[in-house]
C-alpha cells in the first residue's frame, strides 16, 4: 500500500485488493462462480459508501457516481482501452445474453408474452455501442454493470446452481469482465487518492 493515503481511503483500497487476490485464487481453481462473487465483493469495497448499507434502487445511483468519478480520473483512457479490446469478446457476449437483462425476467415472471423486453434489449445494446463509439465510458459502464448486477442477484440470492450448466456462459463472461475491470478501477483510485471516493462501510474501530 502506498504511503500518504488517508486512513479511510487506504482501508477501502486494501479491502478491494484483498478480495481481488482471493478471486485470482478461484480463477486458478477454475471456479468462475466463486471468482465472480469475490470480484463483486472487491467492486463493492471499491465503490460502496457508508450510506449505501441496504441495497435499494439508489444502488445504481451509487454505481453512476462511482463511474463518473472514475471516468473523470482516467486521463489515459485506461478503462476505455480495456473495454475496446474486450468489447468483441466477453463484454459483447455479456450484453448479448438476455438471461441477465432485467426486463426479460420481469416479463417472464409476470407471464406476459408481449415481447416488449426485446425492444428494450436492442435499445440498450445500441446505446452500449454508441457509448463505445463516442468514448462515453461512464454510460457504457452503467449498461455493463446493470447486466452484472442482475447476474450478481441471481447468484447471491440463491437463484442459480453452483457450477450449473444453465447459466454457465453468463457466469464465465461476467467473471471475465469483472476480472479485467475491477483491478483497473482500483489502480485508478490509487493514482487519484485525493478525489472524493467516499468513506468506506464499517470502518475499523477499537
């Protein structure tokens, strides 16, 4: 850990790095389910503030603020370059997967058969391509993590089977996306420690 970090910021970064390391162990074991969970914890450690304890609709607002701060700090376009090189692979596969698109499940669970989710799906993916072509990193990250958040809910809330075949592709792609983005996020934070990254959850107290 670098010298000169404030205690709250140092704690936030230390926690995130510890979970990234744990995720790498699961990647070596070829367990993408566990890898995804540990990477999500690392991401949560990086962005979540002390007022975000309960998961509410404002969770996506917290994502948005975090991504805006990252984009403003990314003078070397590290995130954009990572997304560009990965877009034709794991990112595109993730975005093309309807099973981690919220409106698909809302329609499926409600029993509706209007197919309205398809229009929303195509519109969302079109926005992602436009964000990539216009270098709008914040907007692209919002779309990508909106899908990852659905996947996270499926896993954490017990709506998937460990190492199951049904959701294998989205688990593998989701873990791959988090594996290349989360360390980039933390590196950018460490390069910009004076920005307002918020106070972390549950500080160390005596």
